[in-house]
C-alpha cells in the first residue's frame, strides 16, 4: 500500500509524515533553523494584543525586523514594512531552494490570486487596477494585457485551465463566489499534481491538509448561512467528502463526534462551539491556523531537506499576517478579547 492509499484512510494521529532527509540541503536547513530563533514569540503577540493602543503595540516591535521609524507610526508605514519583509523572505526562499520547480510552484500562489482578481473584475465589469501581486511567475503587466485583449491562450496552462470553469460557474447564477470555488479547485488539483510529480511526501501532505481546512471552513459557513449548496467542497484532501456533506446537515452539537476519528476533532469542536455562542468564525480561523502551523513545525524532525525551508517560508508569512492583523485591530480599537480569541 503506497503513501496516498494509507493516508486516504487517515493512517496518522495528528499530522502525516513529512518525508525523508535530503542531504543536499544541509547548509540551507541550518540557516533557516538559525532564522527561526529570531521569529516573534507568542508572548510578543499577547503583549501587542494587550497594548493600550496602536502606537504602544507598534512600539513592541522596535527591537525586531518589523521596527518602524521613531516618528509617529502609521498604518501605511506598517503595511510598507510588512510587504518589504514578505518580499525579503520570499527572495530568501528562492535562493535557498535548490529544486527550482518548488520555487515555481509556490510562486503560482500569487498567479492564482491575480487570476481571481482579474476574472472577478472582468465578469463584474469593474475596471482593471494596478494592485496585482508581482511575486508570481506571470507579471502584472502580462495579466493586464491578457485580460484587456481577452486572449487567454497567453496564460500558462495551469491558469488557462481555470478560466473557463470560473466563467461558466459564474454565469450559471451570477454568483461571484463560484469564481473563487472554480479557481480554488483548479489550484488544488495543480498543487497535488505537482507534488506527485516532485515525488514529495511533504508537499502532498501540506496541500491535502490545506484542502481539508478549507473544506471544514466551507462546511461551517454553509451551516451558518443555511445554504443548500453541497457541491462546493474541494477534492483531494485526506477527509472523505461524505463526512463533510453529512456535517453540513447535522446540528452543531453533533459535529464534534462526527470528526472524532479525524485529526480535526479539536478544530471542529472549538470552532462550532464559538460559532454557536458568538456567531463568529474567529475560533475556526484560529484553530485552522494552529493546526496548519503545527504541521509545519513537525518538520523539526527533518535534519536536512526542503521541508524546513518551505515550513520557514509559510511560518514567516503567517507571522507577517499576524502582525498585520493585531496592528490593524488595535488601530480600529477592536476589543482585546476578540484579538486574543483570534491569535491565542
């Protein structure tokens, strides 16, 4: 029985295997291990959440790489700093990864994000803007030209294959959410295909977990909005779709037992409980992030390989998002309890 056949029946307790060592990456792995020691701690985020205001929260970053000028700090300064840090970590990732197909694979995240934006604007007759990400394989200038001329044959195959389904799904009932679902499905299929082509146990597990977490959030949103849609789950994850479809039908108090034999039991239990009591998806998002980062941290068992480098990229991007989330919340005077519920 091969890896995919075993994991199809969830042949692991919390996290799937992360794959063997690759001794070509000895130096690169050691470098990211050192960089991990410089990442922000949970205590720092808790202090930021409990800070009196935005300025006090931003001051707590003064001894870190996110430090801003001494003059009065602003959200614009914050965003510029965070974007610079994200660009830096992505450039480092590209430098450290020896297998260029992996670099290209992670750049497609921005390609698909740009594609969602372009298709949405085209189908809803909104003007094209200049806010495409420049971190993908396909430049913003190329995107603007392709969609201005409606010449989709110029797109790479993995994006061209997503455009037609997205357009067809949208015009079925003019539901803009169907654009996202069609492109998400195409991206999930592409990711799994490339992970298999690279023969990477780690990447295959990573993408399957991402699919599962997306499907769990989708299931809970279907329940919360009392939607009758059932054909919006992504295929290819560890969990069978029948369990998710069943969960969409059951009352909230029956969800945790349904997922008891899966690695997502605590996520579903905490998320459904918070959704019932507070009518909010904060805990669903927090628990999803906790599960995903827990899997990334399990790469500590690998001495050398691309796994620690990929994990560092994703953990660092998550850190940047969390800094943005907390500072934005403080700027908008959100209740401290809400911030803590989201990050702790």
